């Protein structure tokens, strides 16, 4: 059913909380626009993730804190409107200090985010799987979490720590526990490099844990079931869809450039009918027709 006539629960945070209660582990794919979120829903995913890296890349820029709060909030609202999926939204460092983070939390709640992910890097931040990162003092991150929870009580807070690469795993665990005490609902230890490190965090942090299963990074490829057995509750695949889409687009353009036609690759494309079914084209037409016929 299309968003225009669909009746929805108006609290995506509550939807996500219920999913976490019901599921042993939740696989969450990264989306970067409403269409990718519709596909996620179509194939059966119940939650999606809006990656700062994927959104920034889709705008033709690197993941270096170059996008603004209003850009993220607008995309979040578009994605939720189209898909109705509860969404974890990457807000990097919260777009500033404590007051800015409070504004970010309130804005993202209004944009229908189910959760926001805040990280403890210094500006300018870097991709979590690159070298040269710096982290803020633990107390600054604690204050950001407290500010977000104060103004947006229902909004789930995912606290990401990048400290393992900078201060070591022991300090990353210490930070994680402080973030839980400050009100974080979920802990995201970034760029761990072995199953043993993931297990160590799970043994020492008493909160739901999120693992980042990105490609071409520092983390080895671990299955959803293996993460469940390690004690994790959420696994995100933040940039998989963007990478696959970009690759497919490039191959399509190369074929047309070489052959002067797309006829030979039609079997690799979404058909007109499949597109219309995905965006519920007929439902919009039926709605319009029903209103018109009442005149």
C-alpha cells in the first residue's frame, strides 16, 4: 500500500524497540534514497540504516562531515514516507557540540528516525575504517548522549566508539560502559578486527550491541548467525547497496557507450512492470480515479 493512503504507527522508535525484543538478531541494510528503502522492504527487511558515508557519496562527496543536518533530515523523511521502515540514521558527531546534538536529536525525531547514531570522533571525522582518527574526551561524548536523550526521550541512541583504533580495546570498552550509563540504548564498537575482539566487547558491555559489516574495511566477513552467537543484536550493511548500484550503473553505461544500444542487457534491468509494482503506481491511479468518480 502506498504511503498516501497507508495508516502507520507514528512512532518508529517503538517499532524498532519491539523488533529488538522479538528478534535474536536484526540484519539491517543500508539505504541511500527512498527507492533503495522500498527494495529493502520488498525483499523482507524490517529495518533500514541511513549511512552518512553512503548519503554523502550519493551526493558526490567523501565522508568528511561535508553534509548538513537538514540534508540528512530531509532524506530521512523521504525514506520513511516511501517505505515506512524504522530507520537508524547516522548523524556522525551530531553536527556540533551539546546544543547542536540536542537540535539534531529533535530534528531527526521529527523526521521519523527510529534511532540516531552518534560517534565519538573529533572533527573533521573520517570513515571509521581509515587510519588517522581522533576521538573526543569521554565526557564530551557523555554530554552529547545526555543532551540527545533529554530532548528526544523516545528516540533510540546508538553510541559509536572509534576508540579501539586510537586508545585500544580496553579504553573502548570503558567508553562504551560510560555511554550506556549516560543513556545510550545501543553500543556500536567500530572497526574491530577479530571475532575475539567482538566477543570481548560483548562480555564486558551490558547493552545491545551493533556490528558494522562493511566491505573492504578492517573487520573480517562474519555472518549474521556468527554475530548472534558472539552476543550481538544488530548487524548493519551500510554501503553494500550503494556499491552494488554504482557498479551496475557503470556497467550499463559502459555497455551503451560501446554498443550504442541497451538491447543486449535488458535482462539485467528492472522491468517497467516491476518498477510500477515497487512504487505502487496503480494504487495512486486508483486513488485518483475514486476521487474523480465521486464528482
